[in-house]
C-alpha cells in the first residue's frame, strides 16, 4: 500500500545566494525524525533514476502547495549524508519566490521538506522507528517548522479515503502526529474511551487536531 507523506523535519539549507540559488538536504540518512521515521541510504535511488529517465526534476514547492511552484531544482542526488539538493528560486519572475528568498536570507524559513509516496518500509521495534527503505519522491518544499497540525490530519484522511484499513502500526503512527505517544497508545488499546484531551497539550490547535482525527476515525 502506498501512503502519501510529507517528511517535515527541518533539514537546514546550507547556502543561499543573492540571485536565488540555494543548496541543502531534503532528507538526512539514519536520523530519527520527529515522526519516528528513519530514512536509509539508497531509499531514493530508484525514484531519482526514474526522474532522470523523464529528463525532469521533482517540483520545488512552497509549503507543499502543488499550486505554488517557486523555482526549479538543478541537482538532486544521494550522498553519504542524505538527499542533497541544489536549486534556484525564480525571484525575478515570481513574487512568492522573491518572498521565500527574503525569508531564507533572514532565517525565518527554517528548511526543506520532502513530499513522497512510501513504497517500502518496516517497523524496527528496537529503534522504535519506521525504517523507510524505498521512497518515491515527487517534490521538495521550502517550509517553516513545526509543520501545520491541520495538514497532518489531512494526511490521515487521505490514507483512509481509498477504503483501505491500514495496519495497527500505521494507524498509531498517524495518531502520534497530532497527539502524544500516551494518547495514541490509549486510543489503540481502548478506543475513543482511552482518549483524554487534557493530555494532548495546552495549545488549542493541538486539541482541535486531535479531536478532528478522532471524529474522522469514529465515522
């Protein structure tokens, strides 16, 4: 089963030029991110070969918005550290790209995030992480951090919209994106009655996100 994902751990941009060129890492190998995922070296190999065959590059987007391309990538490759990218923001032609460039230089835009389909993975109980082995890369976005909680809820809705029932680990993984580990485990073991929204956190948006996902799963 393929699952549409966004990996929003903030992998920092290494350099930004005055004319809009920048470089950095869209993913780093062997690092457990805030979602409990670890990408291994070679995960992007087949996808990058496929893009090479098309003589195209994955899209450069603003905040994963497919309606907002802001530039082009000139190089995307795996090295020993991770998924290295070089690109150019179209600052002379696109006001949003110019705005993104200003944020990059000011440091108010924190990094890069990949959008992908997950083709192969497994759960490592010792590391307590999902090991991502084969990733179908389709875009690399410039993003702020942390990721938007409402967008995380939409990812879950997308996973369920096909009528498939993901396995227990997949459901728990999505729940952890909008609530605490304690909350997710409570839901998995005791259902809705195992949820105590007071444990989600003090921030209102977190409570709303948790309530949205619970209501969606109950329907």
